[in-house]
C-alpha cells in the first residue's frame, strides 16, 4: 500500500498489509466518526475496506489482535488535554 498522492512510494518488499490494517484499526478506534469524507476517519476507513478485500480472514484476525496489543502498550495522546486544542 503506497500513498502516491502524498509522494510516498513504499517498495513492495517493505509493505506489511497486516500491520497497516492493524494501525488503521487503532487510528479508527481513537478518532471521532464524522461526515466529512476528507477526514482522517473516512480516509482510514477507505483504506481498511481496500485491505479487507486483499487480506484473508486469518490475516484480518491477526491484524486486529496486533492492534489491540499495540494499543495496550502505547499511550494515546490527546492534544486537547495537553494544549487545549
């Protein structure tokens, strides 16, 4: 998965679709759903839908498990709490 629209091309050998899905799952669980189709939430959901078509059921389960474990060990910061934003 690359982001050519951002000028980022990731070589195929470095692409880990399971971890990509897991990180997107972590992002989606931490941000508020909204109606703006250009928001981070909707962009993450679109990329997750793409990966759901590519990954097997076992890979999706692995990604969700990895995401849950990652969230247990990484502090989620709130800019509102730190900077009043």
